[in-house]
C-alpha cells in the first residue's frame, strides 16, 4: 500500500513530495515504510513539480493534476507508412483535399476490423487518427456521396499512371450481392456466390508485378463478362492510358473483344474456350504430333506438351500467337467437368429454362425429341460426346499478341490468380460480400473506400511475402498483433508516450522496415 506525504525543509522552506511505500523486511519479519522523493511544490502556485530524475512518463503518472487518455496506434503506424510509400496519401489529398483524412481513416478501419462503416465512429474513438467527431454515421454518408464520379476517375487516372509500367494487367469480374432496390446498377443476373439476391458486378484490374489493384468499375448485375471489355478499352483510351497488357480468362473471349484490343494496339494474353470451330481445327492439325519430344516442356514441376504458331488476326493480319497446351494430368479433370456441364445443359432443357449462351452446346451434344405421348425427351449425342472427349480433353489454348514463348505465356496467365485473391479480400476481409447501402452515390463511395483499403492490404502483403512474414501472419492478423501498441497522451507539458513494444511488434516493424514515429 502506498500513500503520499509533504515535508517542508525548515532551512530552505521548500516543500518536498514523497511517495511512501510499504516494503516487507525479511530479517525483521515485518513491513517497513520507504520514502521516495518524487518532486516538490511550487512556492507560488502550489503546483506539483516532478523531480528531474524522473522520466516524462514517471513524472506524468505521479502528477495529481495530470489526466491521461490512450489511443491504439500500432495498426496505424503500419498503414500510414504504406499509404506514404505507395503515394496513396499524397494522391488522395490532391483529389479530395477536404475529406482525404476521413477516407483514409475509413479504409484503415476496413483493413483492421472489417464490418459495416456505421461502426467506424465508435472504432475511431480509440484509434489513431483521432477523427471520431467527423465520422458520425450521417457524416460518413455525406462523405461517400461527395466522392463523385469526377473525383474517382481523376484519382484512378493518376493512380494508373503512377503504378503501371511494363506490367501485366489481370482483368476479372465478381458479383456483389445487395439488398438495395433503389440502385439502378443492382440487377438480377448470374451470381458467382450462388446467392438468391440481385447484384452488381465489380470489374477489377490488378498489376502482376506491382501486386497492386490498378482500376475498378461497377457494371450492372445482368451484364455478362464478355460484354464489359470493350467499354473498358474505350475508358482507358479516353483517360489517355498508355498501352496495356491484359491477362484474361476465357469468359472474356469473343472476336469483337479481340478486334477491339488489336485495334487499340493493346497487348493481351487471353484464354480461348474450346467451343470455337477454328480452335478445334487448330487442335486437329497438331493432335497426332503434339505429344512428341519437340513439344515437351516443364512449367515448375508440371509437364506440358505445347505447340505454338503465328496466328495473324483480322483483316489487317495483326501479329498474334496461338499457344496450344496438352496436359495429361488435367485430362481426367476435364472429362469430369465436361460431363458435369452436359448434365447441367440437359437439366436446363428439361426444366424449360434454356440459357442462350449454351445453345451451341445443346446443338452439338444433346438430342431433343418431342412425341405426343411422352412429350420432350432429351438425350446425349453419344458419338459427338465421345469424339470431343477423345480429341480435346486435356487441351487448353491461349491467344497472345505480346508473348511469343508458350511457357512464359502460361506462367503469366496462371499468375492472374492474384486478382481472385483481390476479390477474396474485398468480400471477406473488407466486408463487401453484401452491400447494405441503397443510393447509387453512397454505393459508389463505399466501393471507392474499399478500393483504397484493398491497395493498402495488397501493398502490405507484397512486403510480407518478401520478408517471409506471410508465413506467420495474414495481413489482418499482423494488424491485430500491432493493436497493443498504444499512445498515452498526458495533459499539460508531458506530451505523448508510447507503451512498451513487444518482441513480435519489433520483429514486424523490422521486417517491414518501419521506424516508430517520435511521440513526445
């Protein structure tokens, strides 16, 4: 038990302040009081003046007039550093001078906690930066609505120019379900998450080398993947973006899309579905010879048999390369997948709900008969099915006007999985599986804040891979590990003091090359 006493020195008249602590004396078997001088009283004001031998934190704790408040700063130390390294903070400030701090704070909240932005105000009360008063629910809605199309496009155009340089750009689309009935972009369509809700589609570009999201735009939920690419090409042309190299899966293949990319002089590496007659003919041409030693290649530990040839495209005969791959290991999977699709197609016809995009498959592999007694009967065209499996199962095709080497083309194509990780972050880590906002303006603003948060966690993850931290933490786990690092703010002259840094936090800061800011 401790208490405080004042003692006045009769010689100099100074009143000294002592903390009296009860200490157990082993030899005597009883407690004894120990006095420690911690300061003195000012002779004029009577205020406590701490001893010079005390550090600022000890002095603040012993000053009875001092009040203290605490804020969690550890996650912000990491996020603020990466917002500076990427140039994100400076760019946001130039595009949104009045609200950039709030936009970054909301992005920080999503990166650290996830969850609805309506909880951001209560979170901000205990976290750095201290912006709780400007992040009330109504104010958040105002900020999201104020971001606007012009501000967003200005930011994205500058961001593209900043991060893109000789990079491969992965392009893909995901579904985002919504409860809203007032947003014109929320439509019923093919929901990739198998949810029975209307949706909007979110298209995303992701740089393979930079490992950063580059661009996004929203698309009505009833628009197919293949229909979105031409508008994207036109958008980048309007933004005066330099030539890009798109990497896309077969959902984006169409002759019109390839024509648009070729016309715009953009480079691309694009998977081609095995439903195109010209591609099946190309496989027929090399079917008997592709398995020889000349076609043998290894990609990592995987064996591929490849055939590449110049494939001039369009009326102007623009240079493209058709890369054909046969993978014996994947053949069995392809057969299973093909049969599963055929069963799906048969069910669509029998249920009376055919899908227009599947009409060619219906014609090629199904036999439909209608009789007065039995009605519609659907069966499989066994000969066509058997011929397709024996001829084409295990094959894959890429069309590229930028990569001549088939192994390099396949490596670049497979690395596009980064954009799928990007979507996983958006929907799970950043709480965007379902949109609960209603107006178009607030949904647009929310998507923009999600994109900023996605840039931050992508930048952090890239450094975590390089430093091997990714083997110990996810990005969210790393930020949570930093939460015990707190800034204690004392009133008066004592300033700010950081709590003790744990060993795990020191290791994280060292691996990410982050210096703690001066707090006092």
